[in-house]
C-alpha cells in the first residue's frame, strides 16, 4: 500500500502543478479574449485532438499492452511508433505543400499559412511526445513523468502571457501560444530522450507490428468514435448556435479539465500497475477496493466543485458568467471516466479490444439524440447535458463488457452515486438561492452512502501495517 500511494503521489505532482498553471492560464486567456474569439480558437484545438486520435491508430495503447511481456523494450517502442510517425510526416508535408487549404479547414480563411505549417510540425512532435511519455509511464517513473508534464504546461503559459500581453488579443493568440509552447517543450523532450530513437540496433519486427495492429484496429475505431463523442458538442454548437456559446462551453470545459488532473495522475500510474497486478495474479478484492476508493474521492471532489462553482467562475472574466450553469454536467466526464478505468480492466486483460467499439457506439447514440433535440434551443446547456448522459452510458457499457470478460465485482454503489451526482448537476443548472446549502447536504449524503468504503480502506491500511510489523519482527529475530 505504501508503494501504491508513493507512486500515486509521484504521478500526481505533475498534474496538480499543471492544474495550478492552468488556473493562471485560463483567466489570463479569458480576461483578454472575448467568448466569440475563444470559441474560434477552440476549433483549432478540436481539429488537433481529432487528428491525433486518428494518426496514433491505437498503437500507443498496444505498446502499453505489450510492454511488460517484451524483452527488447527499445525495439518495441521503435516498431510501435513507426506507422504513426509516417502518418504524421505525411500530414506535415501536406501542410507545407498546400498551407492555404489547411488554413481554410482550420480557420475558415486561406490567410493563415504559417499557423497551418506549424500545425503540421506540431502533429509530428505530438506523436514523438506521446510515445516518450508512455515509455516513461510504463517504467513507473512517477517523478520524471510529472516534471515533464509541468514543463509542457509552463511553456504554454509563458507563451500565452507573451502573446496576450505584448502581441495580440484575438483567437490567434491562443493558437500561436499553444503551438509555440508545445514546440519548445517537445524539442526539449526529443533532445533529452534521443536515445529512444537511436536506430543502431533497430530491426523491423513484422510479427510484433502485426500483433500490435491487430490489437489496435478495434481501438482505432473505438477511439475515433470516442473522439467524435468528444467533438459532437462543439460541432453541433458551430452548426446550430454561435461562437459565443462555443466560447462559454469551452471555458467551462477548461474548468472541468482541472478535475482531469486526478484522472491523468490516477490513470498514469494505475494502468501499468493494474497490468502488473494482473500478471502477479492479484486477488480481485484489491481491484474492487481501488475502484470504491476512486469513486469516493471523485464524488467528493465533484460535490466540492458544485459548492465552490461561483468562486471558480470568478477566475474567468464577467463575460463568462454563464459557465456556472453547465459546469456540473461537464465535470461528470472526468469523474466518470476516472472511475471507469477501474471497472473496465476485463476488456484489456482479455485483449478483447473490439469491445471498445461497442462501448463507443453505446455512448454516442444518446449523445447524438440529445444534441439534436437540445442544442438548437438551449445551446451550451444542451451540449453539456448530452456530454453527462453519454458518459453515464459510457461507464455502463465499459463495466458490463468487462464483467463479461471475467473482471466482475459489485458496482451497485457506483450507480447510486452517479445517479445522485447527475441529479445534482441538474439542480445546479438553475439559478436559485439555496443551491450552496443543497450541495452541502449532498456532500453529507454522498459520504454516508460510502461509509463502507472508508471502513474497507482503514481495514486494509491496518492489515498492511500489521504485515509490515510482522516482517520487521522476523528480521530482528
């Protein structure tokens, strides 16, 4: 347990520091840039996310799956990165040859050729960064992983400050600061970890690549659908609403993304540790304790956000006040995703990655329906509601298929808590005077329901302490 907590803390340092940096970056951006311009900038980020999902081809996840069973880990990395890197280079060449077209797609104008070319270069570096970070994570180098995360966030913050303070205050300020900050951080990574790309002993392992691609193809389809799930809200707002609603929605997403520090730090150390526990034949009760503990933590954090949502919104300018009505719905995404990482392990352990396709399908259907009926009338509120509902379906599908693959433990408590959180998000989408009191009572209810989890955690800690003392006594004798 001590080793478990040590690695969790190590992996959490970077995300938590990154969150603090984001707390500076978000108001710095929203104070100088109006929601309409911020909405335009978010479309650039959206295209980058979609493109990254496609060019990785799910091979990054296949690399994680094969890591512990591979003896030559350097060659494994180089074989895994090969196809995504070639695709990224192809996109870079397209950006150089026809920058006007790329600019038109990204910004609805042919005038921004330099940002279009930098977009292509950024795509190449993102591929390199991704595999470097996965390699560090799989080695469970918690502190090193955190320091690099801080570096990336810090360079973006500095770039953002320089642009909005001295150069320009439109959507291109966000675009340029993101590109330049990423380029600086990734250039450092490539120099520091250049040994990972030393091809002196490289050999193309066709069976290995085929095995990874076979594992990754269903993930590609699933992640493409998941990317569509993440993107439909802003695409719908672009089609049926305006850039103001996109700006409000994106600003609320940025606040909700602060919760992703827990998601990122937990997932970063949990994935390699879960694989190791599985290989060691760890009893399923330990997986359940982790799942219940994460549910407890995330539900408390969620209610905490609702209690202090007015304070969080003050970090933005007065132009973004409407974000407080949708923040509850959008916070459900990182909350539910993090918990689902503990209940979907049967899928990855069984290598039945094709089931992820069905998870995405189950999630996207309610998303499309709610968006179609709600976004034209309610704008960002309708889009955020669609996001919350779709992630409840996402959790349900992930857990169901994992159970079918043999990783089965009770999740009744999970569903009860998620239902309560969803009702709370609905209440907080209205402006009423007693909302803080209601949220405080909600916090008490959430904790009371999970008293059994608190008792289980205490029992496990006592058990570990007794075991540690017994070991010490044996050594002394």
